[in-house]
């Protein structure tokens, strides 16, 4: 299996799209333009379909000319270690959080 790609299932990123008013007017003339991601992260095929359908149904009741579009994406894990690989600390790595228990029965405190 390829270590850098998640090929187990199709993944989608849902984007909110609008129309480029500079190149047309209304839904029939202007090309669709990506405005912003609808949610953080990726969704499965089923999740994206439900989200897009619900969003577009709710928006169609109003006069806003935006809609949701599911875009297929590939998730890559660059730098993902292989099992058994020696891990080295890097300056850009997140700080390690250690827990130190106390003697007086209080819960452990976290130190960075």
C-alpha cells in the first residue's frame, strides 16, 4: 500500500460556490467560482452528498446565488513515518506535553 496516499475510499471537500459577475450575469451566463470551504476537513461520498443536497435545498428557498459543490480530493500524508522508523525531533514539531502527578492528591498538571 502506498504510504503517502489514502486510497481506501473516495474523499470530498465541499466548497461554497458563486458566480463571477464580471464574466456574466445570473446563473446562466457566469462561470462558477469557489468562494470558501463549507466545512473543515474531508467527507465521504455519502456525507458530501447529504451535505450538498441539504445546503442547496435550503439556499434555493432564498434568492442568494450560491450553492455547495463536492470536489474530489486526495489526502496525502507527507512525512508519515513507516512502522519501525526512528523518529527525530524537529524544531517545527508541536511541543510535547508531559503530565506530572502531585503528592497532595490533586489531578496531574500539564507542563510544556
